[in-house]
């Protein structure tokens, strides 16, 4: 799994650009996370959660 820092780029204007790799690996990452898991399956991959944490830190002072 690649680091989330490699999956986003922040421009000087404050726009955030996602690499399509994050979206393309969504299903594969969920499959790995849910393998041999008991109970309710995960709905969001770890990389997406990390991305949301970064957004929260950047835009919520």
C-alpha cells in the first residue's frame, strides 16, 4: 500500500487533486481489508480514510 501523501497533490490555490490510483485501488484494498474479517465488512479503504484526515487537518484550523 502506498502512502496517502503520494496520492494527493496540493496546489498553491488550495485545490486538491487526487490521483486516479486511489480510486482504482478502492475495490482491491477493500477486498484485502475484509479478507478473513468477521462481522460487518469495511466500506471505505484505509487510504480514503487517511485522505479525509489530511483534508480535515488542512481545512479545519
